[in-house]
């Protein structure tokens, strides 16, 4: 089958330009997940800013951060970045992250639900619907 274009333009035109845009969203997701992780670490403090506190909200934040990191790291853009921008992963099986990449769609749903539940939990705490139960 002949090539429809005279010259190959790579990922510089539609629809392949979407791959490059996807990589930029991956970098933004890394930033968001890092900030969320920082907030999760701060959730281990009590109202007097002493460390060692853990409540139900801390568990909710921790589960949310873990699911978001799993979703972010399972992205094929992460595999491309971590793999050293290799064009043929089959020739470099040590750098292949296929097991984490396979459940990417499922992790997207899990992380989306966890973000919604964490937001709902924080909202309910903010309006005073209940107090955050302290585990220790």
C-alpha cells in the first residue's frame, strides 16, 4: 500500500500530534500526584501539628494518592520516559513496564472514583457533617 504523503512528518501533524500532547499531560499528572502526596504526608499531623496522627481522612487521602500514582505510572508515556525513549521495548525486556501498563484503563476508573470520594469526604468534613474519626 503506498504512503499517502510524499514525506513522513512524524508526530508533528494531526492525529499523531495527540501523542505529544498526551506526554505533556503525563508531566502535569506527575506534578499533581506529587502535590497530593505532600498533602497526604501532612495529613499525618493532628490539630496541634504534631506528627503521628492518623484518622479516617488520612486513610482516604493515602488510598487516593496511591491510586493516582498507580494510574499515572501505568501510563504508556511513563513507560516511554522511564524506558529511555526506546523505540523497541521487546529488544530491552528489563526496561519493559507492561504489567503495570496493562490495567491502565481500570486504574483510571479507580483513581477517578477515589478522587470523587476524597473530595466528598473533605466536603462533608468542611460543612461539619461529622468529625474525622481518629484511629491513633
